[in-house]
């Protein structure tokens, strides 16, 4: 996580953008300190997440204009932050504002996995979510985890399984690594 431009929130709150390009979003105008005019461009196609950060010891009420007709009024807790969403920098010159933000993605919640003995070995089973990637892993020492599949398995929204052949079984601990692609 990259953070830049932290300053106490006041009547003009600042937002820090993270995950790739470090930027500041102030009252809907995108810019980064650094050039003669105080602006740098974000490379085309870059994904930027917008986070409002309150680095003061006091709660800060805000009014954020989403578009020309709608606003939201969150309160930032002392030393708190609020993920507003993300956007992808367009390939053409464009005024990017709060109206361009996609909702933040919900956190990935790992599913419950079960292990069952079959005639061929052991079968790991879990409920998948479409669009997530799953990597079944094993260890015998809780330090070194090995992937059991040659590449991540793409979730389908249905139950998924991974067979562990009997020849590969020994005393092992299994887990499922889950991530967004």
C-alpha cells in the first residue's frame, strides 16, 4: 500500500490514491504534486483506488459530491480512512471525478473446505465464487506451502474439487488460497 500527501483533514479534505500510482484527489480534481503546475498525469489504463484519510485526532464530517445532483455525507473517524472506490484512467484527456468511481470490492472471504477420502485419494471440496481464483495448498511444517494445482483454479459459482492422489498423501495440512485475478 502506497500513501502520499497525508495532511490533516479540514474543510478541504485530501484523499490519497494507492495501489500503483500515488496521487492526491482534492475536491474532485485529480493531481499529484511534482510539476511546475503542481500536476502529473496518471498513465493511461492505470487502476487507482481513492481513499480519504483523516490524520487528525478529531472526527471530520464531509460532504462529497458524487455528481451534479447527489452527495454523500460520511464522517471520518479520528485517524481513520474511507475507501471511496476506484477508477481506471481513461486513454484520452478526461476530467475524472467522484462520479467515475466504481464501488470498492468487498473483501474476499475464504470458503470452508472439506477433505474426504475417495478410492483415488483425498478430495478437497469448497463452494466457489465466480471470478475468484483458488489455489489448493499443502504443508507438513506450517512454513513451506506448496501449490497442489499447476495454476489457480477459476471459480464458477458452484462447488469445486481438487483430487489429491493417494500416492501424494502423507501427513499434511491443507488450505485454500483465494484471490481476485
